[in-house]
């Protein structure tokens, strides 16, 4: 069982990186950020420090995710802090939701 875990993780990485890049592109374009997509750190916080998004920007990202991926994000969800912690967290959440 331990031998299979690294294979699963390795095969998931390219998909996650692709989704992260796709999300970074969508966010930079939709919010008209003065930042190159390649400069978006997937581990940096989306809100406040890091990418510097405010609450209105996060709402726009939630709408974008809903339209692009068909995933509904609720404003009152207790998971939002975790989901929007970083681009990587958002991409992981989307990947899990799409797999369902």
C-alpha cells in the first residue's frame, strides 16, 4: 500500500499544476491584476498579504469558480478560510469537487 501512494501523488502533481496555472490566469485577467501569471505564488495567501485580494475580489473569484467549474461556494461556509488560503488550496478544493 505504501508503494502506491507516491505514484498517486506524482500523477496528481501535473494536473494540480495545470489547474493552478489556469486559476492564476483566470484570476489575474478577471481582476485586472498588474501581475504576471508566472509571478503568482501558489502558496501565497490570496486574501490580504500575498496576492493582496480583498473581500470583494474573493467574491469575484468565487463567482468565477462557479461559472468556470460549476462549483458553488457559499459565503457563509466555514471552509472558506481554508479554501481561499492560497491558490494551491483553491485548486485542490476544485479538483476534489470536480472528481465527485
